[in-house]
């Protein structure tokens, strides 16, 4: 797969993080994503109407890939809803933040997620 955009020092991929093979572990400075929210949006290659438990499993898988791809001082900028009402009230932000910490990502004071060892190096704690 060719990058969506490329310069001498930047490569941008528009791809499925679960299947991309071109990205090496610990090679990305910044991951920006707005993953599916599980609110019945029609995507070409993703079922956005799965159960919330399946959605959380899916989320855990892509968060683990983010951790593996990020450099030790890498950052993850994540656009997710605070909550949703489909199928009953769900605290999406709290659930994903909890999973991020389990995937060794840390949430900084401004809600940017970083690899945990980078935050520890600067003495920042984990925030929920």
C-alpha cells in the first residue's frame, strides 16, 4: 500500500490499523484517529451496528495496535464521544480511557494519550 501522502519526513496512511502491514512497530510520532462510534453510521467496510461488548473488543484491538506503532514518546489524538444512548446509556469516553490505560497508554492532563513510559519520564500521572 502506498501512503496517502508522503514527503521526505512524513508518511500519512489512510488505512485499517488492524490490517496494515507497511507500518513498523515504534515508528509513529503521532496517530490521529476518529474511530467508528458504534452508532449505526454506514461505512464501506465496517459494521457500525455491533453490540457494545463487541465494540469494546474492537476498540481494545486497535488501541493495542496504536501502542505498538507509537514511538516511546509518540502521541495518540483520539476523537470519541463522551457517551452515547444507542442500546442504553454508555460511557464511551470512560470505557475507552480505561482500555487505553490497560494497553499501556496514559492519558495526560489535556486528554491526549501517550505511551505510558513517556509520561512517567516526565512525572505525569494517569488521569481517568
